[in-house]
């Protein structure tokens, strides 16, 4: 005999799937931000190796223009700080969603292991 899953458990399963997708998206976003951070850190390392009077160019859309080492270092440092802050924010969201996911998963497992599941009250 096949047991039917009660509607409240079905809705919890749907919510669990939503949390799983949300967690997947947060992990992907964090990884993208971490990749951008590595690029900025690498660029900053390379620029700092240059002499004070080195010619440095940067692009803005389709335009390339000359800038100073100091200005580039400041911009890259600002970008680095912004990315680090965004990563921390996404990590906090990720941890919160992961906690909600685990709690709901345990709740569903507990409910599904109940012996009266699917049997009407007799």
C-alpha cells in the first residue's frame, strides 16, 4: 500500500527545495565575488611592484587612458574592501539559509519517520 504524503509535509518539501536553490545561488555568488577579489588582489600586487613614475593605463568601456600609480592603488584597494564586505554579507546569508535548510530537513525526516504517516485517524 502506497502512503500519501500529508499536505503539510509536501509544503515543507517545496520549501526545502526553495532553500536548496537559494543556497546554491548564494554559493555561486560568493564564488564569483571571491574570483573577482583574487583578480583585484593580483592586479594590486602587480601595480605595487611598479616604480612610482611607471606609466599605467586603465580602461573605461571602450576608452583607455593614462592614470597614476597612486590613483590605481587607491581604486584597487577600494574595490578589494568592497568585495571583502560583499563576500562577508553573502557568507552570512549563506550560513543563515544553510541553517534553515538543515533544520527543515531534520523536521521533514522526523515527520516522515512517524509510523502513522499517511494513515487516517481511525
